[in-house]
């Protein structure tokens, strides 16, 4: 073991989900080491502790894992559980942290961002509950990176992570586990595999696009091997360091291959995609795209049909920019419903305190209290379980849902890689306008409220300010504007759009048409196109 003298490196501030930078930034001398040591220092040291380590397999994942192991050993950790090949999906890592009652874990991923030497890398710390570090801890980690003077690391050859079993590094025990086994066993406890298997045996066809990222091995084992879907139902199923050039973000823009298949002549009954680290999901049926906000609402309304949820839900939670479709379900079912800022970490307290069972975000995340991360494969299995029990198609489920609860038309428009100054000025100017907006009528709608969202955590009393600007009209339509906390170049401005439709005659509209009035009002008030000079969004969900 030796102690290396270092100096603070600027900019190691964790964002919405851990520290994310260009891979080459992480590959600079001391960069990863400074951050990992700051994590250990911020949790009261690593001595005697047990951690889970794994990542989504992107470029530098294997190198980073070796550094983390050497640093954990040097810092006196007792035991590290690591996925074979240093691979673990984010939800599987969360599960292992909980299952083994560890002190947390280090997950290497930049989630849905592209991978490769010239693309993105990331790392985050999850606590003993399996969830992403809360803001208090990430603030401490960042503060530590600004004063760090040394880190500890062991000199050692690479540990062989290709073989399952026990090994050691000095006094630290290392257990290499199959990344899929424990996770698949958990899924079997939550869902009725027999019913799904029977549906598939009956001819139900699935296409799961793993986008050359981490969910390939999970989906092949569960969907093909255990549930009996035909070989080849999982496409792009081998995790590659550069995701084969794919941008592993499961939305209609980046998962366009899947969209083409699902909108084509020989569409299977069910399509789904997941992201780089396996926590996101997109659900599609033949010629029907399920918006993530709607997916959360459908899961909330039907979860009791799956065996892990037969007792019903304690409550549901959604991020503020996510549509209120889930709220309508909660209201009808008499369930508590919570609104939180963007970022899965905000759901952790609500789940730990047993206030909610299901959570979801418009950013293609849905999950439950089975782990403390959102979970792409879980969402797919929940959908399959519901389809198997209700014996309806995806489009029938959606239509039935809207008939019962009304339809919250929803879309998100992303303007990517905007100059940071332009984006900040837009938000600052909009914030200044807020007090004058209520009462104004814009494009035929009157503004009811306009504010900059502040969250008061009902469990620990913490307060998070500036979580997105919302302009709400008196017919419950609204738009929200916030800057992404996960990008790595320039600023990404997100415009979230929603309107409520209760007339069944209007349930089959194109969301962009249904939302045209709100889109126009947002432009009139915020001037995104005018100020950025863009013709339209880069990504539309
Ligand atoms: C990650 C987080 C999510 C969040 C999403 C979008 O996936 O885990 O909780 O909703 O990023 O965040 P952003 O700040 O880019 O809108
Ligand atoms: Zn992800």
C-alpha cells in the first residue's frame, strides 16, 4: 500500500446521477483516484467495509474497476463483491448492495450517454440502501474533491475478474459473482413467470433491444432462456465498450431501429429497449408508443396483478416534470402520490420510509421498492405480466387506461449542446418573469401559477431549490423548463409539455398536435427557438 500525493482537480461535482465526464477526462492521472478517495473519505472511510463494484461495460470500465479494487484494499475495505468481467447493471448492483447488506457500492456508468474513448464515462456511489447517494453526501464528496491532498492505493497486478469465485487482494476478500443470477432470482419472486411463459408459448412475440449495452445478458437469460421467447428476441444483446456506436438511450429518437420494426409490417406484439446501464426502459406496441409518464400510470393501475404486488401499493411517486397521469390513478385508487425533483435519488427516502412502492420519471425510468434504482428489465417484465393476465394488446391497454382515467398528452423537447451562457441567461430571464405571469392569457389559455419548483422532502425535511420552472394554466395544462444535470457538453435545455384531455373523442390525437397550443405558449414566454437560433428540438419524446 502506498499513499500518493495529489492535488484537487476542478469540476468533480456529481450531477443528477454521479460524476460524468468525457472518458479521456477520467483517464487523466489522479482523476478517478481523487474522486474514489473523496467518496471513501466522505463516508467515514472504507476500513472494514464491504462494497459492490460493477459497471455497464463501457470503455475504461475494466481499468477503472482495477483501480477501485486497489484503492478499496489500500483503504482497508474488508470485502468487495464484483460482477464477473466488472459488469453489473445499475439495478443489479443496487440489488447486490441490499441482498448482501453491504456498505454501498461504486457503479461505473454514464448511463444512456454514448461510450468509448472519445465519449462518456461516469462513476457514482450508492449507499447501503442500494440507492444513489443523497444530495447531502454528494455535496460532501464534492467538497472533499476540492481539498484532497493524498489517496491510498495498493501496488498489485490486475485481479482476474473473468472467473466466478473468491480471490483476495492483500487482506481484502474479493468475490466475483455472475452479474445476472441474483437479479434473475429476484425477478422470479416478483412476477408470474408461468403466466408470461404461457403467453409466449401461445405465440406472443417480443423484441427487446439491448442496444449493445448491459441488459443483453440479463434479457437473454430472463426473456429467452427462462420465459421461452425465441432466440433472437433480444437484439444487440452483447455489451460492447463503445455500444457498437449506438447511443444507448431508449427513446424514439435513439432507439429508431426498434421504432421502425414496431411500426413496420411484421411488428412483434411487444417491443422494449433499455439504456447503457440497464435502468431505463421504453415500451412500444405495434404502432403504439407508450410515453414513460403513461407507462408509470399503467403500472400503478395494474401492479396488483403481478405476484410481488398483490397486496397493493403503499403509494406512488413521480418526478415533477413527469405527467400527472399517475396522480389520476392514485386519486382513483385512494393512494398517496408524491412529486419529487428530477433524479431517482429523491425517491429513496420515500421508499425507505414505506410511503411509496412504485416510482417513475418521464425520462424513461420506472421502478419499485425491490431495489433503489429504476429498473429497465423490471419494467418490461411488469408489462409482460400485465399483458399476460389481462390478455390484451399494448394498444388495448392504453385505450382502456385513457377511457378510465383520461389522457394526459405529454411530450418533452430537448435542445442539446446549447451554449451554457445562452441557456443560463434564458433560465434567469424566465425566472425574473415568473411573478408577472399568473393571470396573463397566452394563446387562449390563462396562466394559473408560475414558479421555480422547490422540494421539501417529507421524510428528512431537506429542501431542494431551483428544480425547474413550471408554468401551469387554469385547465391543468402546463410546461416546465429545466436544464439537464446529466449532459457532458454545453447545456441541454428540456421543455416538458402536458395537457389533460377528458373527452374520449379526442384520445387518439398525435401528442405534438394536441400540445401545439402549449408549445406555442412556451415559445412565446421563454423564447427557446428565438434565443438559441434553433429550428426545433434535437430529441422529442
Ligand atoms: C438519470 C437519472 C434520472 C433523471 C435523468 C434525467 O437517468 O437517474 O433520475 O431523470 O437522468 O436527468 P436530467 O438532469 O438529464 O434531466
Ligand atoms: Zn441509465
